[in-house]
């Protein structure tokens, strides 16, 4: 996911996130995610 860190906060540009989703980036699975359910 396109993001950059400012201090302790992560910032996202809406247009970059939209482009990432449209290009199929959100469909990729990340093996490092933890489901806390």
C-alpha cells in the first residue's frame, strides 16, 4: 500500500491509494498480516 511516515503517523495520498486499488494491489494477499479474531 502506498504510504509515507510523518513522525509516528502514516499518511496516505488518496489518489495514490485509488490508483493502487484500481491496479489490483488490494487483491494481493499479504502473508504477514495477523487476524486477531
